[in-house]
C-alpha cells in the first residue's frame, strides 16, 4: 500500500505486467557479482505496489541519513533555537570551525553558516572522500574515529572555494558539523533521532547502531566491497549524522512520506527544498538537505524519467519520490564501489512506472 493515499486503483493486468518488468530490473542487479543484498520497493498511483527482496530487512542507508539530519535542523529552527543563516561559530567552540575552510590563505571557518552546511556550499573539504579521504582505508580495514578526528582530517585537505560561493562541493564533513550542532542545541544526535523522528513515527528498525536503537551490524543486509562482503561495524558507528542510519524499505519510505508532507517540521520548508540547487555529482543536484535527480536532453528521450527528490547513499541506497509524490521508490544494491549502479536502476524503475501507470 502506498504511503501517499490514492482513491483510484491500477488495473490488475497492467499492475502484473509492470511488476514483472520491475522485477526483471532488480533481478539483473541481483545477478551481478558486485552487489550485496538487492532490495527494492515502489508504490504508485492507483494503489500500485511492488517489492523485491525482504522489505523488513534493515540495511545501511548511508547518506540518506543527511535528509533526516536536516529534518532535525528544521525542527530546531522552528523551535527558535537557531536560524538557517546563523554563523555556526555562534554555537560551537572556535577550535571546531578553525581551519575547516582555508582558501587562498584565509581561514573562513568563523563565517560558515547553517545554510551553507546543509546545502554543501560551505567549501569544507570532504574528509570521507573516495580518493584522499577515509573511505579507501575503510574498504581495507574496519576502524573507528570521532567527529573531532574527522574534522582534523578535513583540515589537512585543500578547500576548493570560500563559503557562500555560487557552487557546491558534496562534503560529509558538513554534516559532521551539523551533528555536533545538534549535540549542543538539543541532545546527542542518536537521542535526537530517536525522540524526534523514530519514536513519533513508531519505527522499529530505524536508527543508529547501538543501544539507543537496539540494532546491531549482524542484523544488516550484507554490503559488498570490491571483492567481498564488508564487516565495518566500527566505521558505520562512526559516520553518525552524515551516514550512520540504518532502516528498511518500509520504514525509510515512511520517513520520506513524513518528510515530504511536512509531518516532521513546519510545511513552510517544503517550498524551499529545491528552490535553489547546485550540481554535486553527475546529474544529481543538491538543495536544502535533499538531492534532485533529473535527466535532461538526449539522456531522457527514449524512456523519460520523471524528476525525483530525495537522497542517495554510498552503499547503493536510494530514496526518492516524484514531485506529485505519486511515485515513491526506495532501494539498495548494498555495494560501495559502483556509485552509478543504483541510480541507473532508479531511473529505469521510475521511467517504467511513469510509462505504465
């Protein structure tokens, strides 16, 4: 059943044919050697629904976490605890922001704003970068780090631009800082996540690993590395507010429905989510805590894909909805070395659903 109600119903024959087509897409992913557990769920107009794999099995949603960190930020702003254009230096110790963005010899850390962190326009380097950051080491061996150590790593990297430039650089470090901000203005990120999002929505398999959620790494769907399944409980427990959430297809879809309907925060935020976006990775653009996935020109001629809003994660996780919220797609390929794989599948699933519903 769809998370977004619809009074009409899809013709059974059409629905069966569509499910067969979608299953073929997912099965193609499942047959690859470089994917882990392949899990997908989609709902559409007319009460259409389709699943592939165990929709209740928890998995690492990775950077989809950022969307729900943003939801907590919106709540704190709604409560008057800060504003979007406040300098983060108002709330955190000077040494936290010092040196995070040193561009052309000038330290810009003190003037970085909450908005710039949320939109990836702060210019802070990505400590988790796949080339020079933490990720390559994590693929070789599991280890843990603290937010302070993540910031130290970012300070050793070159900033590409000063804060507030008309460009963006996707950086997990931004959300490390937002997690620290939540720690100061509310409570620990883990507790804020439980109290503000998980418990109100009555979710059972969503949260950070550990005592607050009761979830353990051994419960998660396996994540495929370059040649083997990864055992990274320490690393996954270290990424916190930028990528530490685990959930399942059903509950992540419920979170997305609550996010896009304004159930989690004042609905006034909804018009601002994609009012201004910056390109960050391939066709992905970043708005206010969300990604915008839209193919244009010759890439969208044969089987046009509807524009999608949501978020993706480095474990092959995707969570998106169309602008009218009639089509909602959540899924994962549970692999960490082919970032484009899930996005190609997402585009095919969305285009196929648009064509047949």
